[in-house]
């Protein structure tokens, strides 16, 4: 199931992608509740939804309702889409839907540095023996089609394609064998980086946390649809030219290990993001270096999830 946050009539809405359309979650509730869709199987699923809660207000609340809720929601939205003529305002064509970042304000945006061995080698660095963590701040979040804004105090803004894990359950001190139960799904995160700030500071917070430096989306794909997150093609195109092309099979530290490892000292919250690192081909390591400039278009693609595209604009 693909979960989206989108804009309709200047309001933020939750939706589920069904084929070429987005099903409005609140409208699907309304259609079922008022009996405009008569279907015994759907009625049973609707009963589960009502027992667990009403229409969620945002993506974090939706994820927090749990896997049983999401499975019932998948039945409801698929059925509602099939009976859409009986429910006004239920469907929006995906091609015209204004998608937003799936989670507008994650509690934590935790990123992993040097998590592809070949990315470490392209910098002349030995792969780390333990995960390297850093944080991006909330102001970095933006959505599909939103501009990446170059800051006026940087001339070396770089791109980084990444697979992000979406936490769906609060927890700490999680055994690695149980980590999958805390993963709601996966999305794309573009870890944009101001290299001149990053290298001058000798730490990564400022260079990674400029406004708009974490485009995410276009949606969250639930974990049940990604049977192996460590066997996905991941690539990035700059103005149509492929710059990064690898596989998550090359990740040094896998998602369950990362969830467990950091949970020994930090509690995960619903909606937290773990961005798992970038493969080789980044701009600063090229000869000559390639940095983002106003007028560029960057697209990050991850197999099984989709493509996240953003324009680049000047300060």
C-alpha cells in the first residue's frame, strides 16, 4: 500500500494510491459510514477501522494506529475506489494530485554516513566498523516537486540518493530479530548536503540541515510490499544524466541492525525516519566535482517505491 499526504482545496489530506488515483482516507470513511457502499467484506473491515479509531489527522497518527489498522484501511480504500461513483470526492487522479512530504514533521530524521562500502572507497576512506549517525533538522523536509533552495552561503551543494526507513511503532532496546515489527514502511529521502559547510565545520549538522535539504516521498510504501529492502536498485539522475546507480544490497549496516543498534540508547517514535546512506557517484567526489545549480532537476529512484523529483532554485 502506498500512503500519501496530498493537498486538496488548500488542505492537507491523507490518501492511499490505488492504480492511477488517490483515494481520500476521510472520504472513504464517510462513504462507508453513511452506507453509500454496500459490501459485506468492506463492512467488516470498516468495523475494524471504527473500533481502532476515526479518520487519522496526519500520517504519524495513521502509522501509530498499527499494522492491523493499515491492513483494514487497504481493504477499505481498494473497495471504495471500485465503488467511487457512489462516493463524491473520493478519488483524485494521481497525475494531478499535489503530493506533499508524507510526514510533514518527523520527530527525528536520523541519517547514516558512509553506509555503502563503495561510497567510502570513492572518498579514500575505510568503511566504518560501526554506524556513523547524524541528524537533519525538521526545516529540511519538503515534498515531491518542491524546490531545493540553494543557500546564499554555499557554493558546493551536493546530491545524495537514499532509502529511508519509516518507524511505525514506539520502542527502545529492540532486539535485531524484532526490528521488523517497528518498521511501517519505506520512502525516498534526498540527503542534500552543503559540502563547503560540512567540511569546514568538521561535523555534519549545519551542512546537512539547510532549508529544503531533505526532499521525501513521493509516498510511504508499507513494509509488506517490500519483501527485501536490501535488494533494491537505487539511482539518481541530474538533468536526465545518471549520476548514482547502485543497489541497497551494498549497504554495510542493514535496516534491522540500524533500528536495533540506536534503540539501545534512544527511543524510536512513530514517524521517525532513518535515512540509510548514499551509494557512490556523489558530486564532490567526481573529477571535476559536480554541484547543484539553479535550474537543475534532480530525480531519485528506488525500486519498488518510485521516483522523487525536485527542481533546484538559486538563493
